[in-house]
C-alpha cells in the first residue's frame, strides 16, 4: 500500500539539497503540500517551485525564526526536522589533531543546526499538533547517533542527542496523538560528505546510499507511526527499527 498524503501539510528543514530536497519531492509526489525551508534561498526556492510548494528562509538554530514561520500556520501534519551540518567549516579540511581546530564558532554552528534546530523546531510545531491530537515529527539523526564516528566526535555528540530527544519526546507526546521518531542513515550521497571523504569511504568499501533510500526510511517511519521509534538504514541492508537490548528496553516509561 502506498502512503497517501493528499491534502496533508508538511514542512521540511534543510530542503534545498540532499536528503531534505529528496524527501520534499517524495512528500509532494504522495500528494502533500510542502513548505520547503533552508538557509540556501535560491536552491530552496527552486525545489519548492518544482513541486508546487512554498519556500521560506529558516535558520533552524533561531527560535525567533521558527516562531515567526509557524505562527500563521494551522497544525502541520508532518514535520521533517532534517537540516544539519558536520563540524568542518566550509573550506576547512579537518586535521588529525583531536578537537584543536574546532573553534567556538564551528562548535556553535553544529550545535545550532543539529541540536537547537530539532529542539526549537519541535517546540514550535508541537502545541498545535497536540491541540489537534495528531501529527508526526521525523528527525534526521544518523548512524553516528547509534555508534562511533571517530573523524567527527562532535557530529556524533549531536546525533546521539537527536536519538535521545526523539525517543524521549516520542514517549511524552505519543499518548497525546503526536508521533516523534528519528531516522539514522548511514552514508548517503549528498553535499555534507566531501569529495575526499567519498573517495576514502569508497576505498574502505563503505556503502554510499542514494538520498532516495533515506526518503524510503522516512516513509517507513511515518507509516509505522510508532512514537519514539528510531529507524536505521545502511547501504542496501533492510530498513530496521533500532531497538536497545531487552535488558535496557523500557527501564523508564511514562506512568
Ligand atoms: N549524507 C549523509 O551521509 C548523512 C548521513 C546521516 C545523516 N545525515 C544528516 O542528514 C541531514 C541532511 O543532510 P544532507 O546529507 O542532505 O546534506 P546537505 O548538505 O545536502 O543538506 C543539508 C541542508 O541543510 C541546510 N542547513 C544547514 N544548516 C542549516 C541551518 N542552520 N538552518 C537551516 N538549514 C540549514 C543546508 O543549507 C543544506 O541545504 C543532516 O542532518 C545530516 O546530518 C546525512
């Protein structure tokens, strides 16, 4: 059965390129109206025009921009909190020196996009979803939110944060009709992975997915509608719900 999003109101952050643009196109192809948002206005507006959606500039790390964007809208049906960056500043290649080249600005930039972006986004859209008693928030975490990513520990920090946030928020708002979940893709062929990194991963035989496969994972999460669920996808392995070991599953649940 194909998911039917006819008449649904959706919003995608980081929708100008890569995974966000692909998911925006997928939502539109399933019938949804899509609000595409990004920092990159030219590319974001082009994606929105292509799918008959609307484009808004949104720096996800700004709570003021979130509030201004969401205020005029009614409850959204699906919000894809996806915008993200790696620690590497544009034009700067990382060195092997642990953390020494991470400036305060670089640290604030990644925390702002990857952590503040999902928290401010969820905080802005949740009240109207809860009032209506329905909605789905999907967050883009990463395999780096489940395991180690030695070449960018701060990226790993942010994505573990997103996984923990989605699991916990899912349990909090699930009983009120809203589903929060996270996806954890392995490497996908987008701009966030530099050409040098792609070459290195290729040498290591690490699989590089298409962004379409990540979009499949988003659709799987929406169809499953399981609050607090985390969905892993790596290469051409099956898309799987990631579960903690039974001993640690459900140690704290809502009363
Ligand atoms: N490509 C991968 O291998 C991979 C794997 C796992 C997770 N991810 C995650 O997927 C998400 C999407 O990345 P992508 O791979 O499509 O890369 P991408 O660079 O193609 O897309 C990221 C988009 O986010 C936007 N963005 C960055 N900072 C922003 C901000 N502060 N406010 C608003 N928009 C901002 C960029 O302009 C860009 O359009 C990220 O969260 C990334 O961490 C990517």
